[in-house]
C-alpha cells in the first residue's frame, strides 16, 4: 500500500501540512512527487500537489484514495518543493501559496494534454489509446481516470511525450505542415520517377526522405525552394498530406546577429576568472560585482555564463525591469541563440507557458527574466546572476512577500553554484556583507571605453525655478539645444507619471480626492481624466469646482505627460518619446520605444524611473533629472539611498561610448549628502556616510526589521486590534527587540480598507519566528475581520 502526501489547495492553518491519501493501484509506481492530483476533501474535490510518499499514516481513520491525476509529469521539481518550504517559513505564507507562485500563469488555467507516441511501435501497442494515430489530445474536461492512469504509466516508462495546450485564455498557435503518406523506400521510388528539371518536386521528396516521419512547416519548405505548386502536386500524387500542427509561441520579436566574446580589461578578466573558478569547483560563493556604470558588467556575465554552459550546466540571469529585457536578452541571444528562454509579465500567458515548458523539458539552457524567473525550473544550475541587485522590484509586494536575493542564495546552495549580485550602487545590506567577507567583492572601477564618467552639474531650483515657467531650467534648456544641434540624444527623467500631481480650486481650495483612498487624484490630460494610481478609480476632469462652483480650478505639480508637452513646445524640431506606465501598457511597447530610440529615430527620451538603469545608447550625451528630490520627500529610512541610487544610475546613461557625457540634476536640496555624493558618483563615500546614519537610528543593516500590517473596513477596529497585537508582541519578545507602533500607514485608506502597522527592530530574537508564526497561522490570518500581513525585511516602513 502506497500513501501519497498531498498539500491541498486551501489556504488555512490546518492545511499547511500534507494530508495522506491512498495511491490507487492503477497509479502505483507512476505517480511522482511534484505532480498535481485531484483529491476528495470533505464533500469537495480539490487540487493538490504530491509532496512525498509514506508507507504508513498517522491518521487513524480510513484513508481516501486519490481521485485522478491532473499532470502526467511533475510540474514542481524537488528543488522547487524545498524552496516552497523555505519561503513558507521565511515569509509566513501558506505552503500552497508558495507552490502556486512557482507555476506559470497557464498552469492555473484550463489546458488540454497532448500525448505523442515516441515511435510506431508504441502507437501500435496501444491501439485503444492512439487509434492508429501518433497523437492523442486529452481534453481538460476529461474524467476518464483509467485513461489518465495508463498515460501516466506510459510517461513514466518513457514511451510517450507529454505537452500541454492552453485553452480559453490562450488559443494554440496553429500552422500548416506537410507530412509524408509513404515510408522511406516508397519515397525513393517516387523520386526515381521525377524528372531532373522538376527541382521543386525533387527537393520536396529529398527533404521527406531525410526524415519520413517529420511534420514540415509549409512556410519553411517554401523558404527552402519548394514551391506551392510542387506541394500541391505531391498531395495530388498521394506522396504527402496537409496537417495542422501546434507551434511554440515565440516571445522574441526579431532575430539577432551572432556575436563573439569581447576582449576583457584586467578588472573584467579577474572577475570572470574568480566566477568561473567557483563554477569549476561547484562552490556556492556569493559574489558582489560592484562596477561603475558602463564598466562592462554584462560582458562579465556573458563570459561566465558561457563557461557554465561549456561545463554542461545551465544559467539563470535576472534583471529588475521589463524595460531592460529587450536589450539584455538581445545580447544574450546573440551569444547563445535558441538556448535562451525569457520570462516576464509583459509576455502573453501563452508565451510564458510555452517558455516554461521549454525550460522544464530541458530545451532551454539559459533563462533571462524578471523577479518571478527565479523560479524557472532549470536543473543542474551552474550560475545565477542578479543584475542591478539593489533594485526594489526584486521584492514581491504580495504574499508570499519574498526577496529574490534570498531565493537566489537558496538555489545557489542547492545547486552548489556561485551567485553574482551586480550593481553600480549595491544595496547597503549587500555591501556590508561584502565588507564582512560574507560576499566576495569584485570591483570594476573604470568604464570599458576608458571614457571618464559624465560631468555632473547641480542646478539649485530655489532660484533657477523663478527664471522660467518651464520644468526645464535655463541651464538644462541650453544644454538640450546644444546636444540637438550636434545630432546627439538626450534622456530626461521625471519620476512622476500623469500630467499634473493634482487639481485645486483657487477660490475655495478644494482638491478632488479618490473616493476609495486617502489620496488626491492625478491629472491625465491625454484621457481628460483624474485617476487614482492605487485603486484605479477614474473620473472626468471637472469644468468647475464641485464644491463651490468656481471656475478657477487649476492643476498643480508636474508629471511626465506635461513634461512631454513642454519639451515639444521648447524643441519643436526634435522627435520625442515618452516611456512610463501609461505608454507601455500594450504588448511590445517597451521594445518598440527602446528600438526607436536606439535606432536614433527620436532625439529625446523622457519618462519615469524605468529609463534610469541598464539601458545602453551610444549617442546619449546628456541626461537631465528634473525632480531629484522626489524620493527624499518620503519619510522612510531608505529615502537617501534610493535618491543616490536613482541619480547615479540615470547619470550612467550618458557618455557610454566615445562621446563625453553631461548630467544636469535639478534640485531644491543641493546640500543634501545624497545629492552631493551622486554628483561625485562616489558610492564608497555614500556607503560610509549612510552606514553611520543607519547605525545611529538602529536600521538595517545593523538591525533586522519586520513590518506587521493590519487592514479592515473600519478604522477603529483595525487600530484596536493592532494595539492588542503590539501588547502581545511586547510580552512575548525579549526587551532586546524594539516594537514601534501601531501607527496609521502614510496613506491610511486604500480601496476602502484602513491600514495600520507595527515595526519590529531586532538583532537576535529567539522567540520571533514562533511568535510571528502564531500570529500568521494560528489566528487563521483573520482576527475579528482584520487581515494581518507580515513582511519580513520590508523595503519601506511607510
């Protein structure tokens, strides 16, 4: 009797450990860990993940059998199971939530199973399954348990290939293919009868003879010189037939030219040598690659990845922003071709699903993607890379609230491979670990083209802002004009989207606010609407004040949409592109904007922080930052670090080729150390300064932090519950821990839910894990209707 341990798809404390189910006879020895099954759970039938097997169960009652299988092969491999268990404890999340996080979107929708016999013998041996064909499609609605059990055994025996075809959310991509109706000897006989001058017909037959069982795409045959008339003749003669085949969705918009490794300077060569040595010796070394912007970090990545592949291993590279994937994926594909798979949220469900299947089948050896790509089902991983490792987008905002850096280190330990954290401005926590020797520090202190870092000028807007009504100071306007005259390119950063920050009535002071959130609505002129960037509420811009009826209602503040309007007025001859959330909603829009600007079809690129890092345009010689103080205004301990990072990263976009670069930073706080040190681009000095501030204030990396957030529809109840939790925490934790709050969040109401938070600061706390687990799970995550969320190592405390 075989017993399967199954995690069922219910988020509750009692289901956070596996349930025991009997494995039916028809599934014995063919059911694998990581497969999904349908199981009885009370009166319901639920989906669950097989996470283990046992010979006996502690359950005293009669065990129920597994109803049927959903997958014919594991969709979660053993490594991912261990990661899910690790994340469940680290993020105080349910095990099932962590498992589901690892699956691509398509796995959570309906799909058909496509079963293909590996050869004629298998198809002939099981006529009741294949019915004279090589392929069987099992509908998502199929309840034939016996058939699924037989197919599971065939898959386990290696006699069939299993693929999935999405339905509803992503229709399969179909194409016309040509398939032979004859065997090899019959095709040779036909070829002997074809005239020598019938080249297209002979080409068709010769191609089929090379692989009589192949299904050849008609479009590819035509490219090879087999005309449509030759194919029609082949059909009429009974040589071939037309069939419809399902194609893999290709997420790559265009082909790339192959490239060769570049010559390395001494610092790059030293970095590659250290990384490849760790790959050779299966060492789980953590490297921090600290290199100034334009220092050639990407080439270090590429040559290290090539070494991993040469050793028969796979490689995983993460980037923080979707905007970075077109450029970096292009460079990686130019080195590794079809071995590269890509994963990010801007891809369609079908594309992500197909790419995930390629990775899971071992067809892709290199994976490039954003945060969620850390769960790519690669095996035998030889190298993991996190580019721009400081970036806040590597932290998941919803449950499970994981930090990608932690998962990367876990996978590094599991696979005995190095992980490289790269950045020009490493997170203070990472730099501190390198200081202590936990990470091995590798430095690239100079640009690869030996070009000096761009010259940075600070413009004090206290006075300069009075000289012009424009968002661009006179100094910046003059600099833009000079660059345009030289036919060079300009990047302008304004880290606020929309047309204006808010509307206000000049007569009574009324400001339109979101009805669901405690925040003013943002003006979007292109759609003539006011929008809430938190809950999505939208309403028309009023012609007169809804409060007093006055007509002197004006916009205040600036957004990227208004910046675009002003730039077009100031420089009417220049072609301008805007990149922000509003202009990149459509599929492929990131790549289109980057390609246009890269091809110099536009002179000025303006936008929010998505243009600040990683992009490489040789003709960009001027970068202007219009609101350098925006991050400094937030009441958060990381505000100075984020300001320095953003300014240093965006400054690095200028002068990356042979032309010298200039950066102009507009600020109302020219004497702030983050602004002054960004001007010098002196990361080490900033690190020393900020570390002293953190030590005095008892913040990371000197202290660990946990944020506990309570939310509900009634503010009084939320506050009362959070005060109760704070009292319990102070009783259960030692006096070495600091419990702050509860306090209302900076924006207290979002989508009609009120938010209060508690902050715990600690260095060593033995009781913390058990105390927080009790808060997260034993109280079923819902106290008196109040939802409790726990964020371990939060990125902000607002």
